[in-house]
C-alpha cells in the first residue's frame, strides 16, 4: 500500500497546537502511526489531550485510550484547569476508553480488536494510546510487536485515523517501533541553572519535511505552547534592501546631522553603552519622531515598565503620553528571567504583524544571550530576528551594554552582533574636570557617510541634545 500519496489539503491532520504544525510541515499525515516519547512529566499527556480537544472543537471525533492505572475522572480533573478543556466535548467528540481490560484478557489481539472497533464506531480521526509501555509488557518478542504495529497501522490507514503512541523512551524505543512508526516526536526537560527548559525534536517523519533540531515549549494554563527555533524559521537573509536615500530621523538635530540626515530606513542600529548613559532615551526619541511622522513604533524592553518610560519622557519634555493614547506608540515590557528567546521573538513579530509597526526599539539584547540554552545560538538567533523585521519593512534600534564598562577595548557580550547590525553608535561617560559628561560617537554606518567626531550628549530638563562640539554643561 502506498504510504505517501500525492499531498492535498486533506492529507494532513493539524496538530492543533500553536506552531507545532510549522515544525511538522503542516501537521501529521492522516492515517499515520506516530510515537510521542519522553520521560515522565515532560508533557506527553497534556500535549495529546490538547490535540484531542482542539480537533474536537473543529468537529473531529477523537478517541483517547488509556493503558495506565490512572482513572479517566482523575485525568479530566487535572485537565479542567487548562484553557483548551471543554467539558461538553467529553463523551460526544472526545471519547476516553480504557484498554487495560482488553489487553489483560485478550493480549495484543484483544487490544487490536478494541482499537479497530472504536475507530469504526466513532469515525475516529485521532487515536491516542497513552501508556504504550504497558502494551509492550504483554507482547512477547519483536515478531509479535511487529505484527501488532503493522496490523494497527493498516487499520488506521484504511480509516484515515492518525494514531499517537505515548510512552517513555525505554518503553517504546525498540528497533521494531523505530522502524514501524511513521514518525517519532521526542519530548525532554533539560535543567539549565534552576530552571527546567522543555524541548521537543522530530526524530523521524516519514514522507514529510520538518524543522530539524531541538525546539522549546512551555506548559501553563493555556496548555502547551511550542516555540520553533527562530533561526530555523528564517534561515535566509531578507530580500528587502535598505535604500540610502530614505532616512528615518531621530528628531534630535545634532544626532541627525551626525548620521547625515538620520538612519537609513530598514537598517538595524546597535546602541552600545553602560547603564545611565542615555540609550533608552535616545531610543524613545527615535520612536516618538517616527510616531509623529506617521510611522507607528513599538518599544520592547525588559527592565522599565511603561509608566517609568512615560515619566522618563516627562522629565526631558518628551511627550510620549499622547502618542501612546493615540496608538502610534506602544510600550511593552517582558520579564526576562523566565521567558524563552524564541517565545520573545514570536511575541515581538506577532505584534509587528498585527499592528504594522515601522520602527521597533528592542531595549536590551542581554536576555536573549543570557537565557538561550545554547550561547552559540545567539548570533544566529539575532540575525534571524533582524531578517524577519526587515522583511516586514521595519527600521530597528537595539541596545546592549559592553562586556566591560571601563577600559579602551570595546567588547560585546553577544559574539558578532556588531557585524550583524548596519549601524553602531557608542555612548559613554568621559571625565572632564570634576564632572562626568556623556559622549556619543558613530562607529559605523553601512551604505552611508557619517560624522566621525565624538560629540557631547546632554540630558537635562530642557531635553536631549547632541552638541556640535562646543563645551556645555547639563544636568540629568
């Protein structure tokens, strides 16, 4: 029998889990036999139940067969706190069935007869067998296991019913299962510091492409949320080309002059400097100037809340509140401690897609480097994020603290980020007499001339100014 027919819209069964379909290149193949494996507590049961309820809400009939000792009522009790759960679907489109008695009394043949019956009777589109490790204990040898899986696969294929076998790696990881299964999805929970980072990886997916490698996911009150590796989603450079004749102004005459009329539109700019030197205020000026010019802007940061940012603007005469009230400017802050880099990237891009922001200020690259499971990913990750933003015709501003706050050598905490960004501006404190003054310089501008001189940056109640080189005082 041909297991890989020409693909049509009806060939796939959606996983009904956000972004998992992207990893699976559109979803499971209808009629396929798949193994979902992982240690206890990694989320196999939650993921499978989420698929069941979300498919049932679309009108599909699903059957969940339990082989374990946990009663259905206890499982349902645990599911009630999750957003996808719908009590009205239980018994109507989501059918919970115990396979333990059929297996105990009739062995593998008895269980196969039960599964065949429910597939026909319920017109099942998704069949989940939870606890396949128990089934393995009743099957004698590889020959009987191969016969059982082959028979189940044929019946599921004829019924166009996708089947998921849930179990631990030890319980479903034999050579027979690896060969017979159409696909294997492995779930893990890796300890990183004090946190447990959940991951999933497609080990095998017969007859289909997939996004290779390890991806992250979370489980909360919404259920399972999957976050594909962002660089896997955007492996190529953006086809959008920045035009040097189009400029995005800062709204600060001195700084616009240093940049020869402003930043090149669609470019990416890194502001590097220590705490308190003025990076955030420059970024807010850039967003405000764009918002006033008809280019809506998004602030996306990790430290200061929106009210703090509004007050910061008030202190220097930067009127942010009317822009926020009109929707031309949005201030978003995320807690960096527990948030995954791929989740932050998805969150950011979804907001840009929904509201068509033309300027984005990403205030702090450190959370992406600090929270990434693999530090070597950071450069590829940032490159993919910048490509995605340029594809959406966004001019991007980013900030980062130098690896060392003092000294003559400029070192970056994210390797290679200075080459990814089109423009690089350096802010620092310099000592003059008995006072510290702020200084700003343009280290590079791709496809544009720039002022190479160091200028004084003054932040006071009168506003933010970049001086033309003449000495002048100022207060914060």
